[in-house]
């Protein structure tokens, strides 16, 4: 009976969402002509400015894998979650200075989500039963928050209702 009570208690606690973690980069800023290296279980990501076209970022992994991201400046690493890294992207504008993107690298290859966010400069992270969730103030509405769920396997972000 005691074993059943312990199992029940653990399963109830596992269903509760973890406390939200405020996302703050503890990485130094990378120079525009530098490389941000992100170490994931499958291997390292090398992120550089796209000097060929003059805008955006190249994300390289494993020699032949490459994806492009929109950003006016080098990003900052905010969080590593499993095979994925959450990046803070700088748009270069005052009206919407920051957006976010996930980059994943695993046995299926390299992929990046669409850029997402509300233009808020602060966000929080929490783990849900369906995957990682990033929440930020809803700048457009003037109050409340918006939350975005990341599907690591599909490389897709979707807005979720809370």
C-alpha cells in the first residue's frame, strides 16, 4: 500500500508544470565577425553572420548541414534543452528589438524554427508535458502574456493558450 501511495505521489508531482525560469544569457556577446559555438549532444553548432548576402545568420553543423536565420546581429544563447538551443535574435529595430528561434540538431539533421515572439525583451522558459514553452509579455495587447510551445522533432513553434 505504501508503494502505491509513493507511486501516486510521484506521478502527481510529475504532472505539475515546473516553475518558470527567467531567460537570461550568461554568455558573453560574440563580435559580428565571430562565431557562436553551441554544444549539443549530436555535435557543435557554429553560428556566424551571413556575410555572403549581408544579412541574417548561418547555422552550420556536422560539416554539411546548414540553416539560415533572420537577425541583424549575432544572437545570444539563452537555453539548451535536449537536442535544441533557444536563441535570442536581434532585429536591429527599436519597435521590435528581439525575437527568438529554436535550432535543433540530432540524428534527423539540423533544423530551425521560424522566428517567434511578441517583441518583448524578456521571456521565461518552462518544461511542459508536450515540450519546452517560452512565455513573454503580450506587447500588442498591452497586458497578459503569450506562450509558445516548441516541437523539437518537427522544428515548429506554435502559440498556445494558457
